């Protein structure tokens, strides 16, 4: 059995956070958020390693990860929004995204801004 790791092609959502109160949970004050000219996106393709133990146990699933991309492109506040059902897969996605670098979102004046992003990571095994 060969492994295949699929990263969903698009980031699900993003919300500008510049000049807004810190978001709690998934509630973002969008009325006060500046309009974005561009959304945060990964600097390079996201390719986390399939955890060897999960591979041996034939675990598969999708992890929805919520993270904050700072204006610097650094990632912070990484948390599982929706579990794959397997701790090994969830932890692999979190660990990988904590070290990922993003191109930050930009407001309409072209300035980089903090944003929230939801990233789906799919771990899929195929024959």
C-alpha cells in the first residue's frame, strides 16, 4: 500500500484582523476588519509527513486547522478546528503548520495584516 497525502487546494477562509480586537474562537469582528486585497497563502506547497505509526495503522482523515498568520508571515495560535478522528494525524498537521511560513494577507493599501486562516489537511491512503 502506498501512501498519499493530499492538501486541499484552497485555504477555506481568511479574515483580516488588523486594527480589530483579538478574535476569540472563530468569532471575528468583520464589520471593523479592513477589506483585503489578498489573502494569506503558504510560501511553499504544504506537504506534512504522514506519521509512520498512523501509516502502519492505516489511519486516514481530514484535519481542519485554524491558525493566525501574522503580518510577518509567521504562524501562531494553531489549533484543531475539526479532528480527523485520530490523534496522530491531528498532531502531525498541527506540528507541521506551526513551522510553516505564509505570505501574509494584505489590506487594500498593500500593507501586510494579521489574518485567520482555516487549512484542511487530508491524509489519504491509496492502493
